[in-house]
C-alpha cells in the first residue's frame, strides 16, 4: 500500500450505478469465491512506469494487470488502463502489488491515434493505426487554449481538432481561454474564436487576476470528473493550482520567441478539488484530470466528433444532391454552395477537409 498521494475514495465519484456495474463485472469475471470475497471497487488515478496507481475505500495501491488482462492489453492498446477507469481490485496475500482483475464499462473516453505505433510482438503492423485512450469516465472536457499576446487569438486548427476529440469522447466540452489579462479586447477575441467553437461555451481565465476560476470550480461539483487537454504552455497546470488552492502541479514559463511551452506535467493524474463554501454556495468538490501537453492529436474513430465540431457544414450537407457527397468535386454540393455564398468560412472548410482526409487514412 502507498498513502503518498492521500486520495479519498469517497471523493472520486463512486455511485450506486457504479456499484451495480461493479457487482455485474465481478460476477462476469467468474473469479473463485475466495478471491471474489477479497475484491473491491477502485479507480485508476495515475498511470506511470506500467503500474497503475488505484484508490479504493481501503487505501491507495500500485497494481498490475491480471494475466488475462495483460494478454488482452498486449493485443489491443484500447484495453490498457487509463486514468479515470473504474476497476475490480484484488489484493492477494503475499503480493507486493494489487491485481486489476477487470474493468468496469467506460461511459466516456478521450481517444487519439497512438503517436507511437508499435511494431513489436502482439501489436498491429506499424503501417496500421492504433488507438490510445487518454482518459476515461469523464463528464467535462476543458479544451485549454492560451490567448496569444500579440493577436489575442488562438490556434484555430488545433482548437477544432481538440473539439473533434472532445465531442467524440462523449463528455461535454468547454473552451477555456487562458492569459486573458494579455488581451486588450476580450469580446472581439471571443467573437472571432466562436466561429470555430461549434457553440461550445467559452470561459476566459487569467492567472494574474483570478478571472474565470470560480466559474470553472463551480462546474466541477461533487461526483463530477473533468479533464484538461491542451498544448504545452497554455496554462493547464497553473489552472489546476488555482482550482485546488496550492502549488501542487509544476509549472514552467513559455518561450517568448514563439509562445511554445515545455512539458511541466509528465503523467496523467486525477486530482481532487476541495469543496469550498462561498457566499454564492458550495464550489468544487469533484475531481479533475491533468494531462501532459500533447503535441500529437491525430484522430481516431471520430466521425461523430467531426459532425458535432462542424455543425454548419453538417447542416449544409443536407442540401447535397448525393448522400455520399465528399464536398470536394461533386456537382450540386450544398457545402460548396454555402462556402461560395460566404455562409461557411473558406479556411474553416479547408481545415474540415483535412480532418476528414486524416480520419479516412486512419
């Protein structure tokens, strides 16, 4: 057992519904009665060095997968443990580690194409795309972008890609714009960004003034699991520290030459938010998953995500003559007509086609 992280199982969002899923999963695992009696539900809070850290009502444990799960994980990268997973934990006598015997069904998961497509034994050939689960069982995804100090804008192509992945996950996406204190005209910036935001709510934040922190904390109420995604240097770790009220996460400065950041967070980790009583009522009390800045956000099985992230293109496609219109060279294309009429931004349309082509390649 390790109590170094001092997690509290009662704050991790275990519900009566999860208890029913746990009992069903335990029954389907068909463990001997003696082994099943020593099992309990747990949640994966960190994955590093190949030994997931899980938290159960009895404490925190480093774990390894059962032989059956380990064999499955070698063949299917999506079957590997991810931060946020709920599991059946066994603690056999004489073992240094707990044993993950089974996974509860994931109600949501953020996936991407694995940036390291392995060719080793048990994996698909290198030319085949492999999926990777980044985080699991999340209710909210905060897509974090830093406002550029000169233009007060963001990387729209990156934002759209992140929104595709967020929508595909099954969680509710929200956009968080950090470094708002550097932008002289926030209203104009928000209007510009909203064109690529697919009607997703936008929250502007500032580490300097504290703007937006209370609004975000209020969303992460008891029982809610949120996750942060974004490039290195956009301020995810700083945001975490403000939400929990202490400098738990390491932060690093971005380079002045190109606003690029260095990795401060090196492992995905689930973090508990304190429940704070304010004059407007309770705030916080849920959990949030910090993720390292991901340079690679290649798409993986994201048809629904693209549909939701580009709603104006999805709507215009209803006017296409052909049901399988690719919106490129086909005649009577409703999307191309909308672009020509100025109803769809031409650059956004080009970025959409690039994402569709990437998804087809995967």
